């Protein structure tokens, strides 16, 4: 049974993407960005193991959330496991999937993480850069980070930035 290393699951948050969301914080990150808001997530041995089904029960228990966000740590270090979770979210709910990573989109499509990218709607990419920190940025911490419409990017072969629905 596939297990993910999870630090925490926060329900009904509004800081990790649009609308009310379920945010899943994973353990493990090698980026170790200076000024990281979650340095306790760097240790790959922190948290607890959870199955995809255990996490899905939590996600499905709240029908009013708009989406699910993978954060961390960096979910790309558990890409195959998060890909399976994202597949289940898309199969069993109408929720969108966002993912935060310290990698760039362009580097991820060249690596083994493409399986997870295929299941992500919006990717917040790039390391947090303390000197570029801007508290007024939408859903990201530093100006080098981008909000990428992953499906449009994979389809077009070019990086397409996500645009918020302001209707």
C-alpha cells in the first residue's frame, strides 16, 4: 500500500491557493531556502506515514473545499506517491490540485516528476528567495516564484502562467 510521509493536513485554509482548501504538508526538502517559513519540514523523517486512502478520507469529508494543495517540504521528493494521490483527487472529486515546489517547472519536466505534473492544475515553482520576499504577492513568497497553469503548459510546450478567475 502506497504511503506518503506527511507532517500535517490543514483543512479550510485560504493561504495556499484560491478558495477554501485542504493543504497537505509533506516531510522532506533539500532546498533549505534561507528564510523558509517551514524549516521543520526539511527533515525527511519527520511526520507520520499515511496511505493515499487515509488522506482521501480527510479530503472527501469536506465537500465545500475548492481544492487540495500539496506543500511541504517539497512534494516532488515523493512525486510518484503524490501523483497517485492527485489522480485519486481528480477521479473522486471536483477539486483542483495545486503543488508548491522549490524546483522550476522547466527542470521538473526533464526529470522523473513529470508523472506528478500530469496531475497538477497549478504549480507554484522556484525556491523561496529571501531578498525577493514580497508579502503582497498572490499565493507565493518571493517574486521569482511563478504560478503556472500546468495543463496548459504541458499542452502548449511553453510555460503558461496561471491567471486568477476574477469573475
